[in-house]
């Protein structure tokens, strides 16, 4: 007697096979992303790209390399804004920067930089605080299209009102308009903000630490990971930070249940900023 398989079980199997195919064929590993989140994004991709099933989507992405960047656009979250959560940037400015000044040179890692909004936010903040010229910024993401957009530094002009409001609330010492020019409905950010930024593809799922840095800002990325992958990412940040270095997370993220929590102390509980303690 053949036992019928529930439709949800078939879909879950198709998703598992699709994620495995992405890893085996393209080396993009989404297998340990939170399953509910990844399923929601794959449903959106399947429906909007016009496929009846995840198996059809899998066939397309395996046989048409042009489909890969389109699918990555759904699987990697690219929603951000400049100076998002202004209180976080104010805490960096008022509490973290005084400690960063004690290092003769600085390296900052923006992990999961998306379209670059946080990169330019930190570059402007460091310009305003006089630290930019002795800082090297590493802006990393797994999505090549997002990295290209980040490096271009061009945003729709209608987003600038919110960016400007956030900048002011973060304690900005300049006018945000000092850092961009308006051009045909776009804001093009000053190329001087990119002079000390290295844009690079890097996966928190599979890649290793590439440098010692004094500040890691990885915000609203790990909420899409399962527990094992969260621990892997935090382990990378732990290994990248020297004693006294800082880690900034998103408002809904925490080290509370991480196996690496003992390597950090809470520096600003409200803004989810942690400090690396002794090994």
C-alpha cells in the first residue's frame, strides 16, 4: 500500500534539494538559514519568477546561470537604510569611538553590507569623528549584485529624507547633503567615502577570518541563520577581534545563547554592542 505524502512535506523536500543544488553547483550555502525565513523567500521567488514548483525553479537555476543572480536577490535580504536605528550609531559615536581613538590604526568589518547604506553611514561617522584617514573598512556580502550597488553609492533621491533624519538623530556633526550630489532623481555619494573601503565577497557560512579588526558591525544578518550558523558567525567575529575590540549586532540579535558568549562582555545592552574580552 502506497502512503500519500503531504504537500507540505513534498515542498520541504523540494526546498532541501534546491538548497543542496545551489551549494553543490554554485557553492552558495543557504542550508543553515532559518527554514521558515528561507521558505518564505523561496515562495516569493517561485511565484514572482513564474514557476509552478520549487523543482522547476531548481531546474532553471541549474541550467541557466543568468537565473542565479535573480534568485540570490530573493535569498539575500537587501533592506536597509543609512544610519538605521540612529541610537546605535549615536552609541558608537559617543561610547565606542573614544576607545577606538586609542589604536594608532583601525580596521572595521561591515559583514553583510547589502547595498552599502551602513558602509556610507560608518564612513561619514568616522569622517566626522576624525578617524577616517587611519581606518580601513572591509565591506563584505555574498551577493555580487549588492556589492556592485554598494560600490556605486547611488540611491534614489526619495530615500534621502529618511537618511537625513536618521543622520541627525545619530548625532551627526555635518549636513548629510555635504556627502552627496543630487543627479536626475538620484543621490550619488562622494567617492572620497570609498577611498578606504574594500568591497569583497565573503560568506559567513563557509569562509574564514581574513584580518584582525577593531570593530565588527553585523546587523540584522544573523536573525536569518539557524543556531549552528549563528554560532559559526560569532566564532568568526571572536577570532577577528583583538581584546578590547567591539561587535555591534542588530536590535533583535543577541549573544545570550551563543557558545561564544564567554568571549564577550556587554558594552551597551540596549544597542547590542559587545566588547571582546581576554581569550
